[in-house]
C-alpha cells in the first residue's frame, strides 16, 4: 500500500506524459493517413514549437526595444496564451513548407521520402541550434498553474494536472473535429482512400497541405505544453518522435482511441522508470520501441499496417 | 574466370593518385594535412555505410554508434589489454561486427521506416550507454590518452605519431577497404544485395535467404565503420561520445547521399570530401555552413537523388552522346 502511494505522483506524471504523447501521436497519425510517408521531422517541429513559444514569451531581440519592453511588461498570462496560440500557427507554416518539399518525392521509392524528412529533422534542429544556441531553455509559466499542491500526504505538480487537463481537452476537441465535422470526414476519407477522394472532386494536394499543417500544429501544441516538464533542448525532437512512433505501432495505425490508450501506456512506462531510475526514463522509450517492433509490430489490435512497406 | 568488375578500375587509380599525392600539395591550397587524414577516415566510414544504403537499400540512421564503438574498443584494448596496433584495430573491427550482428538480429527482417527507426533507437541506446557508463567510457569527457601505436610489420616498424605517418597508414587502410568493398560489391553476394535493394520480395521469391543477406550486409557495414572508428581514435587521440550522436549519424547519411552513394561506389568519397572542404573553407566565414549542407542534402533528395556522382555520370553520358552525334554527322557528310 505504501509503495502504491509512493508511486502515485509518478503515475500522475506518467499520465500527463502519456496524454501529451497521445497528442503528438495523433498529429503524427493524421499525417500518415493522408500522406505516403512517415514524418521524421515531427519531433523537430515539436521542439520548434517549444522554442517559438519561448521566443514569443521572452523576445530576445530583433524587435524594437520599446515594443519589447512594453510586451515583457504585460502580465504573464496573456503572453502565455499568445504563445500557446501563435506557436502552433507558426510551426504549421513551417510544416506546410515541408509538405511542399515532400511533394517531389511522391510516387517514388518511399526511401526518398524517409531521407527527406530525416534531412528536414536535422535541418530544423540545426536551425534551432543556430538561432537559440545549444543550451537549455526555460519556458516561463503563469504562477497559477505552476508549483505544487498537497493532496493527501503527497505533493503533486500543479502543472502536470493542468497539462493533463489541457491534453484531454485537445484530444476531445480533435475527436469532435474528426467525427462531427465535414472537414473531419474529409480527412478520414482521405486517410482511407486518397485516390477515391480525389476522384470525388476534392483538391487532394490542398487537403494534404492542410492536414500536414494541422498535424504539425498539434505537435507544436504538445511541444509548448511539454516544455516545462521535459525542458527545452535542441535534441528534444528525437525524444518526441520515438514515443509517437511507438504509440502508433502499439495502438495500430488509423485507430484514434488505440493511439490514446497506447499513449497512456507509453507515458506510464516512462513515468514509472522516472520514479526508479531517472537517467533511464528517456532510454526506456527506445527500449520500448525495440521491444514493441520486435514482438508486436502489428500493434495490440494486430492488423497489417501501411507502415510495413 | 576473370573477376567481374575487375580488381582495379581507372577511377580507383585516379582516387589513389589524388590521395597519394595529397601530402605534397595540401598546404599549397591552404588546407592542413590533418584534414587529409580526417577525410580518409570518414571515407572508410562512409564507404562501409554505403554498402548498406546505396547497395542494399537499407537506411541506417544510427551508424555513428558503430563508429564510436570502434573508437572506444580501440582505446579500451590499448589502455587495458594489449597496446599493439593490429590487436587494437582487430578489436575495433570485431566490436563493430559483434554489435552490428547483435542489432542485425533485431532488424534484419525489416526495411523502410521500421528499419530506420530501429537503427535510431539502437543508436540512441548505445549513445546513452556510452555517456552513462562512466567507469568504462569516462562519460562526457571521453576516453583520452589514446596513443598512435607504431605499425610493426615484423621487418620494419613505423611510428605513426606524426600526422604524415598516420596519413600513409590511413591511406593504406583506405586502399585495402576500397579493394575489398569493390570485390564484395561485384561478387555474387553483392549482386544479391543489389537485387534486395531493387525488390526485396522478388529476391525472396527467387529463393534467396534475404534476411541472411541483409544481416550480413549490416554486420559487414558496421565492422568497416568500426575499423574507421579505430583510426579515428588514433587521429583524435581519444574516443568521444559525441561521435555516436544522432547528429553525426545523420551527417554520414548526408555525406553518402549528396556525393551520390545511390548510384556510384565513389559517391560517399565525394560526399566526404565536399563536407570537409566546405567545413574548412566555408566554416571560416560562417557558422551556418552545416545548415547549408543539410539544405543541400534536402535539395539533392528532392531534385537529384543521384547526387554529385550522378551529375558527373550525366555529364559523361551527355558528352558521349555529343561525340556519337558528331561522328555520325561526319560519316553522313563523308558518304
């Protein structure tokens, strides 16, 4: 009983992580659905989201000094909200550029698409390193949602509760969008059979562009939300794309709730290893990937996926 | 029966001549002999890597790990066991083959995205182990005090401490690896690898044990890269964790593709030379040159996946066509 209580904060942490992993994975999955290739740059865009948010909250330079002073004098909450809203939009723009680059590789050996997104991931990471330096950054968070609180006998992190609630909200909104709106139906149809959708008169290139933008925006949102938990380093991109992939493989490509449940599982694993061996918590993801691909590459639901080229 | 592809090609002789004469003119062009050694070491690494990507079609995004494993193995054997050049290099190669073989068991039956992500996962795993197992690898500081052991051939003994001497040794390694890889690629084994790259299923239908071929290709590739790692350890005087990072693994991929590894044996060599010359020439002016190299890679994949070697091959083809047209026109005119 004592052990369980001791583990509880870590389980809660794992839950928060898991929900955010699910968010990244869902964006990832949307993109796989309408495109032919896996976006290895998804993680770098996740990182870019966090960095852009930092830049939006505490502008370092470039803008006129008066404007910056007035901006920084604003209370933190509007700045945080601005960052949360604008960062995904900016990253979505970058995502659209990437999609335009990917167009040249459609129809060819999927290896080219893979190489291109890998190159993009490296380029984005290099860009981040150049603009913001290789050091670690901090995202300032409004005091209302930071710090800890006491529940029972244990201290919980307020921010992780907020992050979990926010992620649940985003997942809910995403579900509503996909299930209840005509645009969502379009995206699902495109994922199911893009040729047919095009034959029915939908502008497929535009659909792909918008889905890519949407998926990368989700990654950026997750990046901004995850920033206070994971820290902001240029390398955080790789650490974000691997769990997304694990989640999709575990949950099955194309399954919305599969991704959510798998995300929670992965998050728990990472959170719990964090409890016992903090250094190993990130590596546990890589080990999990190796394990999952080796033993259950068809996911818990067992259907041959589009990833098996 | 004459060996397919021959033992030595004109391109090989050109490459050997260029690299063989390098110490004599490198300073004239404003570069340093150290650069020559770096280029040769990375050429061996990239050639080993391209066996996997260019010839078998398997994208390994974690190859830096084996480069580092080779360096660490070299250093550890030298410092703890037996400071003999040949033993240490053998240890490096064997370590690479061992780890490559182990990882290969997990990934040999995969391809495409699964393969790529698994190589990333294993690469990161080894990177993590190397940085955390400080009792063995000294962690972030790196394994220092690796000395350049003398090359003892029994009859003669050459000290490799000076950069010039090490250059000749690395050149000799480069020649041996080039000849070896050329033979491997033009052997029946190499032909099957190329078949696997073109269409894995069909190759399997033809009765080949595709898994075994892929595993062998991967293990051999890792072994060669690890040998280069041993050379790197001597060059740098240490083994460092950063070599095993995803960034460096990515740079190997970039070098191989930009140079034209998809279509040419010499692609990786061209890519390595371009990278390092760019680093020394452009790096003096701007810090962003690595970004440009990455963008060059993306442009290459988008517009010319055949790379620089591909451009060269196009040029040769165009010249031949021109010559053919000219000769035909002359024949028609005379007749």
